[in-house]
C-alpha cells in the first residue's frame, strides 16, 4: 500500500467477537462477506444473494432490511462479473463534510 493509504487507515486494534447471525431462518443471509459500521454504531451487512443490506444494532438486533433486486432507486445487482458470478456487495461510510 502507498504511504497515504497506510497513514489514512487506522488500526482496528483488538477485536472481540460479540454476536453472530445467519438471518431469519425463513430468509437467511447469503454471501454476507462484507460489513461496515455506520457513524451511529449500526452494523450494515451486504447480503449478496438477496441484493440488499441488513442493518443491525450494535447488540445484534435487526433494525431493518434495505434494498431489493433490480436497477432502480433502492435496488441492487451484486452479481460480480468476472468472479464466477458470485454475488457480493459492500458498503463504506465516509466522514461527514466539515
């Protein structure tokens, strides 16, 4: 990585595993490889198989499911071209402008 990337990326430090979920048994998560923590502490998980994000509270409670399959507003297609068709989505949060 470049010196800028190393300088701009803080170390996460020790990590403690607090909870785990596979989603609702009737609507389980699929290809949920990426997550991000929002500024308010909510945990956003990209559900690649279902083209949506699940939003959890810091203690693991489901807040909401957001998005659906499609190409319109609030819709996603997480199919990864060139990687065998696996469905992966990701999200990141930027600091608020000053």
